[in-house]
């Protein structure tokens, strides 16, 4: 969870945690309307409405800085490297294999999640089908 990662930063290097509360460029990956910026400039971690929120995909940040023709600072890079180290640590990871008809629900603001690679069937009748739904509480 984002709370676990946040607490690890507090234990190991609170100064690097502070960097994650500052804005980073995130590439929108082409998902923007004409006239809109191709990146967003937001923190990875923020605390709002009495909740910790977390937004992170390293590729989106790396590409965001390329799109903006800017470079990450030394301090930002150190924070991202420690964040990646925490995220890659098996002690902080829960893994499971989805079975046919399984459903999962994640709150993108505090459950850090990803998917591993898989090999699909050539036969279209046997190919994997995964539906994604975003539910927004407004």
C-alpha cells in the first residue's frame, strides 16, 4: 500500500520522501484534448482530505520529462530510485494469479498495483479477456 511505502521512507530517509510531495511531470501518453498540455505536473504523494494519495509510474515520469525537455534533479532521481527499490522488494509485494471469472478491485490512490507478463493463446476462442472499469466517486 502507499501507506507502507510512505512509512518505509519515514524510517529510512524522510528527506527523500519530501521530494515525492513536490510536483513531477507525468506523460499523458497521448490522452489529452487539443490545446491541453501533454503532461500533468503533480506530486507522486500527497495528503488531502485526511488521506494519503499515491500516483506513480516511472515510465510516465521519465517520458514526461522528455516531453517537457527537462531533466530530473539529482534529489528527484535519488527519491525515485529508493521508491523503486521499495516497490521491487518482495517483502512489500503480494502476488496472486487471477483465475477464470475472478474480479479484483483497487483504489488507485493507495493500492500500488501492476501486472506481470503472460503468454496468450493463438486461438481467438481461448484468448484472455480482461475488462477494466474505472469507478469515480464524485
